[in-house]
């Protein structure tokens, strides 16, 4: 399997503010192992030698200019919602409708390059596209507004969605252009009636949302650094 994705463009939405972190700055600029989260993420994506990376930032965000890896990206302004930001990124791409695009969360810096390469290998001939994810391993409970358990679901039917998510440029633009709010790109594709393929990833590919996530990501990043230096 090639370790280069020279025909593929990454879109990295980074226009969110991360209110749940309560850090005073957008969480993608918090330091992890001495570097901003966004720097870790972009460095690892650039190591795959993609055709381009489109970094989508908030219109009033100037902090991205302090991220060295951003100099190797096409930077565009985002919108009010994640789906708006991703669509702005897609519209900035000079490509064909059939071109493959991967969308990756800017606060998932602990992904494995091998997982992205496997995702590409599994999907490059797929009719729809798909995403990385992992099976649910804990018992899954449904609760009511009073936080009382009302049902237990079969966890074997559920996976946790991750990024990157990989779809063709034209189909994804059509999907995100609908008058709906989508939690991720796959849900927009599903809204068109398509069935994205789930490709198993790695549980270390966490999305940093809380302070607890920061502690785990710090451990994962430092462990990776130590493995590479040994």
C-alpha cells in the first residue's frame, strides 16, 4: 500500500470555539506536547503528501497564522455551522465532482497514518465512500429527560463515528448543500439516501472535547514520541 495520497484533498474544519473546554481560547490552539493541537494534526496529514489541505477557520481568527504547518494549506473562512464550514472548504477546491475528499476534525491529533491509508484503500473504488469508526464496546442505554434508563440497545449494531470521512467532491457538496444541520459528513450523505461504508479505525483517534480528553491525548502523543525515539 502506498504511503502517499497525492490525488486526494483534505478539508480540515477549524472554525469552532470549543465552548465545552472552557479554556479561553479555541481548543485547536491548546498546547499538546509543547505544540498546538492543530499543528500536530496538520503535520501528520502533510506527512501523507496529499494534493492539498484546505484549512477552514473562523472569519475573525488570526491565531492560525502562528501555526507553521498552516503555511502549506489553503486557508478559507468558515461559516456558522460545521456543515457550512466544510462546504466553504469544498467550494474552494479546484477539482472534478469525482475527486475524493477526506474531511478530518482539527482536534483529532492522535490518529494513525495507517488507518487513513487503509480507509483510502478500502474506499477508492467504492460507489459512495465512508468513514473511520470503532464498534461500541460498552452496554448502550437509552434514557429519558429524568435520566432514567428506559431501554438497553444491542451494542453489536452500533459504532462510534470518527474522522477522516471520505466522499467524492460532487456528492459531498450536494449533500451539505441541503437545508439541514448535520453532525458529520456521513449523516449528510445518508440524508441523500446513500449508505457510507464503516471502516474500523483505532480507539486512540479521540476527539478532544474536555480537559479529560486533553490528558489522554497528552499521554498518547508523548507515548508516540517515545516510540519513535527508541
